C-alpha cells in the first residue's frame, strides 16, 4: 500500500467545485491531493508500478537454478479472470478506469431554462459523484460524461478505502491518497517467492528510481516489509548482543580466580581462567543440548529462544560456579584431610543447593510448557532442558575439571601454562584471603543489616514496594506496539505514522457463515432488504456499524443475498433468458432487439416477495458468474464469486446450493494494541450473537486477528503460568529442604515479591504486557530462585544460636557468591544492551533484565536475610547444633 500526500504548496491553491447536477447545487473545496496534477502523477506512478519486472531464482525439475521474470499481472488478484485480466488496484484513479484520457473528458450541459447558458462538467464532478456513489456504472444522468465509477477490474473503489485524512464523510476534503495493489497470498511459502521478488523490486523503485517530480510524500508498506525490517534490526544488534555475552563470559572466567599483591607468579597460579572458560563452555553445552534435542523432535525455535535462553543459562550457571569455587577457596582443610577429601566435603555441602535450584527451575519451566501460548510454551521447554542439562554437566564434568585444577594449583603450576611448574620458594606459600566481597559482607554489611531499626525499615520499605506494585498490575498496557520491533530509521515508521493520521476505515472483517444454512429457505436470516428479519445477520451488522466507537465496526456488510435478490428481480434488467430457455442466459449487455430476452422470473416464481427455492438455487450460479457492467451493476462475479462456497446438489444438474460463505464489513481505525484487541473482542461478540440468532455458527476473521488473539487470554495465561511455576518451586523446595514448610514458603514469597515488583516497574517504565514480557517474567521466576534458594538453604542448615546469627552467616558465605556470581555477571552484560539500536531490546531486554537483577539482588541480599531473621526455620536438632558449632567456629573466626 502507498500513502501519498501532496507537498505544502498544494494547500495554497486548492481545487474548487461550484456546479449543479440534477438541480443540486454543489459548492466545495477539494483537499490538497484532490488536484488534477497530483491525480495524474499518481496515475502515472501506478502505471509504472504495473509494468515493473522482477526476477527470482527457480529450481527446475533437474535441480538447476533458472531465472524467472515476474510482473504484477502474474501475482495480483483478478476477480473477473479470465474474461477480464485487470489486476485489483484500489485507487482514486479507478473511478477513471486508470485511463489518463478520462481525466480530460468534459461535457457542457445546456440550461433547461435558457439554452444560451450551460453547465460545464469535468473530472471534478465525476470524482465528486463517484465518491458519493462508487457503484454507479453510468454517470450520464449526473455529470454527463457517460463514464462508469467501477474500476477497470470490475469492482467498486470505495471512497473510505482510497481516500484518507477527510473529515466526517466529506471525501473530497481528503489530505491523502491511498493506493493498494492486491496481491495473492498463498499458504505455501514457495508459491509466494515471485510476489516477494516483485515487492522487493517495488521498494527499490520507490526509494531509488522514482523521480517524484511533484515532491509527493510517499510512505509504503508491503507484505514482506515488516519481516525485512525486523531482520535488518536483528542483524544490526548482533554485534551488541555478542559483546554483551562476551563480557559476561570474560567476567566469569576471571571472577573465579584469586588475586593478591604478593606477586605476579602467585597470581598466575591462583588464577582460574581456564576453569572459568570450561565453566562457560559447559553452560553453552547445556544451551546447545537443549536446542539440539528439541530440534531433533521438531519443536521449532524462535528468535526469542536464541536471545533469552543463553542469558538464563548464564545466570544460573554463573551463580552455581561461583558458589562452588568460592566455597572451596574460603574453606580451611584439616590436617587429616587430603585435597580430594576436602573437595568432596565441599561438594557435599554445595551440591544440595545446586540440586535445589536446578530441580526447582527445571520443574517450574517444564510446568510453564503447559501454556497454550506458543512463545511461552516453546521458551519453557527450551529453558527447562537447558537448566537441567546445565546442572547435570556441572555436577559431573565441571567437578572433574575443577578437581584437576585443584591439583594444578597445589602443584604450583600457572593457569593456562599448566605444563610449567614454578618453584614454591619463588612464589611463596601464603594462603590467599577470602576476598573483598566476602570480607565486606561478613564484617560490615551483615552486621549493619541485622540492626533492629534497619530490619524494621527494610520490612516497611519492601512491603510498601510490594503493595504499590500490586496496585499497578491491573493497569498494565496489554499488547505490543509494532513500531518497537522496527529500526529507528525504518521507512515503516513513516507509514505507521501516516496510517494513524489519515486512515478513516480499518481492516476488512469477514463474518464467515459455516455450512448448515439453507439460504433458499432462510434468506431472511441474513438479508437486509424489506421483509428481512430484524435480527438477521445483515441487520445486526448494520446496527453495529451505527456505533463504531464501541463495536469497532465502521461499515455495514456487503451482502451477496441482497444483491442477488435485486439481480434476480424482474424490475432490474439483469437476470434474463433467451426465449425463456434456462440454458440460454441473456446477459444484460444484450438488448431486447438483439435477442428475445425475457425476465428469468414469472409471477409464479415469487412467493411473499421472495423467489421460490428452485428459482433461488437455479439462478445463483448465473448471478455469481455475471460480470457487472453499465447495464447491470449487480453482477456478482467481481464482488462475490470467491465469497460463496457452493456445491452441486446433483452431479447431473447445473443447480447449485450454498454451503459456506462470508459477509465483508470494515473495522473502524485501530491505532493501538488495545484498539486491535477490542475490535477482535467485539467482532467475536457480534458473531456469537448472530450464531445464536440464525442457528448456524458464524465466526469473524481479519488479518490482524492472528497477532492479537493472544491478548484475549494473556492475563489468564500469565496467572496460570506463573502460578504453576510458583507451585513447582514450593513443592521442590519443600521436599529438598527436608520437608520444611517455612523454608519453602519463604522462598516462594520472596520470588513472588520479586516478580510483582518487576511488574510494577513495567507500569512506570512503559513496558507493555505481552508474550515477550511474559517470557521474561517466567525467566525472572527462575533467576529469582538463584537469588533466594541458596541463602534460604544455608540458613536452614546453619544451627548457630539465634536467627540473626544464622542470617549473618548465610549472608556472608552464600550472599557474597550471589553478588560476585549472578548479580555482577548479569549487570556486566545488561549494561551493553543499553546501546542496542533496537527499541525492542532496550525496552524488553535492557529494562526488564535490569529490573530482574536489581530486584533479585535487593530481595535476596536485603529483604530475605531480614525476613529469615524474623521468621526463619528453626535449627533441626540439638546434636546438629553442636556438630555445626564445632565445625563452623573456625570459619567464622
């Protein structure tokens, strides 16, 4: 589609119409685009587009590739083919049959009272008349030009479809011309290749070849445009995403090491670059295993999978790696232990936490796969498998690699250059300290956080934040602004801007009536003419069109039943037979003098103003094959031939009966996701009421329904999905934490608060609620477990005297690993996403990921320890208290 506007100079010299047709005085000022110079230039542009040639590669039967030529005529919709080979083009020029000569036709109509005077008629009167009566086939009685308003392809050019920017129904005040080339769209993608090649050629022509002598403003959209622009945007951000992941990989590789100021040789030995890289490779192996497994069982991946699942796997993997490695680094080996005994003890201490988070997250994601939303279901499957494989590889492969790294370090071999052995005397044997983050968390932060006034303040602030966010959730905007998926320099942005400004009618909507209605007997259930049921399909759609702001239906439906009843009526010279012979149909273009043409109907064929059943079925096929003309505009081939699915009632008879059909209307203009969703809701509501009335199923269809249907159930899907994830986390935590109800409940409550707070910020940060944000929220559940579960478990197995002491201990030991692991790892990668060119990345990835890290870290490191200090689970047994105290006293000194 092209949206064409005239330059500002045409606003200064508008065309005027001051004429009289059928004794009616017309005085109006045309809009800037309703100008002969502009109209002719647009017509020339249309004709050049019709002649465009494109070439595409076609694979021949022998496997060779050949170049084929394609033009608009090869791919366009031709409603009257083969008798009329013209393409369907919706444009103002179609009121002149796309013939430049018709714009120059004039007629001087003598004055009925004084022959010396006459009224001059030209293109202005004809355009004004066709805007008012687009179905008229002969304007002789109005403007004297004896020219049809029907397009060259045989159908009408509706004024609200070809003109834009007018006020009310003053069509000639339009500020924009709308030109639509209707191209066939096939279910088989291979059959659409010629059309895609031609559309690409069209875009090249508009942007690079068209001279635009009048400096017209032209915005364009094709079937391939959005996909092309989204792909271009994704390609532009590939570097940004790669840098983000690379920084996270490097951070993980370096953060596992221990560094001091004692000397570079010692630092080379204590470094963990190789171990970190192996850890990253294990994370990637989990991701690729998930991709490969589901590709093998033919579960297709989407772009969101490639973008989100690696981020999730890195978050989970980095946290586990840091906890495992740093727990070992901070531990002190007893004199009786060997290196591997010490390592085994550390694994026995940390692995249960890894098992808890791994199983919790996998279970939550796999339950999320029960969603009926494809995007959420696919993400949940891929994410659950990636987390599960990642956990398995970490407790097997990574432990083996880590044990080898421990031996390397004990043997004084530098990292990377492990084949070189350094003398112990040259590097010293001093133990490396626990690290700055651990020291800060143990000696300063944990003590400050456990102060009573601080704890009370934390509970108040986080409770207020939770309830404030909870009140904003019902007000979240549901949907996705399609412009967010486009590059900032996309030509489609101008198109959508112009569309919102000048469109006065929305997309066509088809009310499809399924098989089961006998139209010959029950025509009154669908028609709108005199005698039809007040609750018929046509009447209900007409009533709906009177309230477009509410029903989102802008026009009444075109009804083939109404036009058929008019066509078959003896009062109209459309349905005629030669000598009354049914087999010899007399087209309306044949005059009575040329053939013995008589009406199809006799008086006995009409009962109660309606044709009898045999007549209705007998002439239906003639009506649907009749080409509209000046003599009979009601011919149904152009408008309805494809709208009526009919079947022979008898294989040996030409009589046909209707099975399924549709009635087409137009939606009002939809500008936002809420508008599109409301239009879908209202159309379904109207269709349901029609179904109840006529007794046959009716359903609506418009091209945008497939994109916005998800928003009808999105809220329900989100509630069910997030609830299932929460239930999985609670059950797994309850079982793996020794059937501790309080531990499982505290974990669930903290995770729920994180998700609610993220949704609250979504409202204030203009992040709409859609499939992308729902996937991110599901991922947030999994990442939140990493922030919470390790600390809760550390608290639950610690048996220090008071809850405050246990909270300090859990915060110092596990909290420091959470900071250096998942928090800083994700923060490093997220910062880079801020520089992404894509608005989609900035809003749904940078903003939401930043919220995940901030709220996850704040709840895990601030709120959760405070909550545990008040209501944390009790120590299991007295004996375990003594054992814990004896074992952990050296660690706390």
